């Protein structure tokens, strides 16, 4: 990992720890809502899943979803959200470095 990449990752880690995530809204992304409305449930991979908003929305609509991110703090938040919504077996989030 380059120094730039390490600095970027550390910045994301700090922002997730401090809950300073202006990109993370409560509602699922609009493009995910459109996808859910237009396609039957299937399988999805969310690369850079962050807190898992898109993963959770898809899983609640019947999709089988895997989310990956390289920020451990984001994955912890996504896994917690998945547990709270009882999405085990439909939505999995994992850390990839």
C-alpha cells in the first residue's frame, strides 16, 4: 500500500469512528431503490459498501447481498445494522484489504 493509500484509509477510519460521514444518509441510495423496483430479487455484490445501506435495502427486498469494504470501522457498522435488522443469511459484510 502506498503512503497516499494508507493516509486515505486512515482518514476514512477516523471519519467512521467519529461518525463524520456526510456521504452516508439514512435512506438507501436512490439508484438502489430504482433497481429494487425494476428487477426481481437476485444476488448482488456491493463493493465499497460502507455502512451497508444499499446491502440492507436489497436484502429487505429479498436479495442475497454481499458487501465488502476496506475500512474495518465501516464493516463493523454494517454488520451491526445487519444484526439489528435480522438479515443474517441474506446480507453479509466483510473486510477486504
